[in-house]
C-alpha cells in the first residue's frame, strides 16, 4: 500500500524540457632510388653524399637523406668501394674493366687505373698507405695493391683458393694499422700489410669455417664481427688478436644475418631478414644487448653487405620482391615517455591532473601536451621541460570525453617519442535540491504530513533535446533502504530542470525517505547519479 502510493505520487511529477554538454620503432622500408642491383654503399659526410654501386657501370649518388642527386658513370661492373680518411677520394673496384676507379668526391670526376688483364677487382680496403684489391675472375683469388702516390699496381701478393667464384671480401681498421683482413667461403684471414715500393702481405691468422657474407672491424681494432656465426641467425664477434670467439649477436630466432657494420664511435648494427621481426639491431659500444630494434616490414630484408654508417646515420639497402630500397635511420636510444590523465571518469568541469614523465633526454627534456576533446580539434595545454625524476603536471578542465597526448622531439642521444592516454569519461552536470522544506534535522529535510515534498534536478549543459532524467525514491524499513519507486524518464524544461513530488500521507509520517536523480548517459556524457537527498514527514 505504502509503496504503491509513493510510486503513484512520484510518477505524477511535473516537468518541462531541455539539456546540453561541454567539453604510441618501425622503420620505413625505404626509398626506391632506381637501383638495378647492389654491391656496396659508402657515405661521404663531408660532401653530403651517399655512393651506391650496383654491379653496373653506374654508381647512384644520393644526398644524406637518401634522395637521388647524381650518378657516377664509366666504371664497368662497379662493386666494392672505399673512401679515404679525408673524404677526398673514392676508390671503386671496376671488375668489368680490370681497373680501380678513382673518383674525386668534390667534383665526381673519374679516372681509372688498370690492374692487369683478368684481375677482376671486386673489393677494396685501405691500410699501410695502399689501396688493396681482391683479384681473380674465377675460384682462385688473390689480393693485390695499388699505390695511390704513383698509381703503381702490384698484383697477386697473396693467393687463396675458394669453392665459390669471386667470393672474397676484405676490410681494415684504423685501430689495427698495417693489417688487412680477408674472408672467403673457406674462412677468415689476417695479413700483416706493408706498403711502399715493394708492398707485401704476410699471413698472420687463419680461421677455417663457412663463408661470411659480411664482416666488419671495430674502430679500436679489437673485434672482427662476422655474419658467419654458428648459425645463420647470429653474428659472431672474434678477437682480432687470435680470432677466438668473444661474443654473439642474435638477430631473431628465425632470422638470416646478411650485414654488419660499425660506426666510428663503436656502435654496431646487425641486419638481415627477421621473418618475425626485427630486421635490424643496433648495439651500443661494448654491449650485446640491443639499444634499438628496427622492423622494415613484413617483406623487406637487409641486402647482403647492405649496411654502413655515416657520422650519425645508419644507411641500409633493403630488398623486397626483387626491388631494392634505401633506408636511412638515425639510431638513438628509445626514451620512455608516459602521459597520464589522473583518472578514468571525471565529474563535469572537474580538473584532470595531466602528468608527463620522461626517462631519457640528455640535452632536451621539453615536451608538448595536448587535449583531444571529442568532436573538437586538439588543443595545446602545456609546453615545458619534464623535471628529471619528476613529472610535468598540467590541470585541465574536462567537460566531454577527452584523451591526452604528449610529444617529445628527442635530442642527439634519444629518439622522438609520443604517448597518449585512453579517453576519459565525463559525467553530466546533474545537481539536485529539495524544494521548500519546513526545516532540517541532521541530514533530513522536514515536511508536514499533507505537504508536497519536491526534489528538483538540473541537468547541464543544455543543448541535448533527447536527454531525460529519472527520479528515484527509496524508504527505510526493516533495517534497510530499498523498495524503490521511480518516475519515467523526464525531459527537462527550458531551464534544464525536472521536479518530482511526493505527497506526505499519514502512512509516511516519521518514515525515513530518500530521493535522487539519475541520468543514464549517452555518447557524450557517461551515466551520472546524484547523491541521495533525505526527507521525513512530521505530523
């Protein structure tokens, strides 16, 4: 009886209309620069050029961003290349002409020095004041020398037999002066090199084993890193003192390692074909734990010997389905940038305390913080340095669903970074008050029996004509609150108000009652429920 009368009286609420609101390292697979093939890549930072030989008579020249800028022609079957320490001269092995090309890196003018019939030079290295070249058009290969001071040629200073045709590659390091390293399908070799009028190569070390596709010497000369690890998935580091193994660099469990290269500061890059990613790992000096991993995509792979460093950047020649691409990466440490909103749900007009933390950033710790309110353009809400060990905190008043983002531009040591929050939900601005009570006793609003008790709810912001508000009533009996009664969903009036009335019958006298307003939520504002308003009827 009591519940029926309360429900009936509350459902007879008098209302009108209205409502309204308020307010995450993939590398680019590369650039197609028209390569017809690939043999070697060299970077000349002084003149801002990258040279790529193709095994044809044309060397592609790009700028340091990898944009084609010029070509060098006239060197048939151009293959291995080496740049002098002062970046003034590029030497090119031109197997098709039995010659070594001499390219002026300032003008790109070309001269050739013939190395003798059937020498077929394919790879080059500089040490002991000489340009050393591999020679041999068949399976018996040798190493010859070219004296750049007088263009004299000294062929066949060393001979190595191999099972594969023209497989020898050679290299040197300023950290091991007067030493030349070579690799064939039969193994690795070290020679003591002597220049001058009568150059010579004296065997120093030999390590039999499977053919390394590529190898590189550390700048300090202490390590030789080869693609010929115990499996094709790893690169192997050897001591240059005795060729004993010192470290391994695993690319990926199902990878093929095709390219290794050192930067002048000792940074190492290992590249290949990472079927399940990554394709390239970069290691800081002396570390076997990658500082960065790069994925070129599902299909691209780093080409054999297809990597080299400039002063800072890593240049990769990658192939995909028969096509070749040039990728330029500037390896830097990955910072840890995190932005937090301080909560998942906020009251209408409440301040979200947006905080940004940054692990990393040596010379630059500046970030920009943005708010993205649903249906509106993003807004810059903060710009500043993140304190080391602390956070940059910005308050932002939320009035509709909003997510926050932060961007970091990076510096010489750390990469740029971005982060974003999930969208925070915002409640509507729903508020209530009891109308014309006779007084109060504690938390209870007091009305006389026979008087009409009214709860008024106001729903803001305006501008949402399809919104409505439900008013709910409960009374306290048998030791608990319950026995709910509620109105239909009521449309606010022009002043965004709804009212619910309850007539105080004699049965209700002295009984604790409470009322509240409920908004079920929509696409802009989430479900909102007010706190209870308590009342009693007195005789």
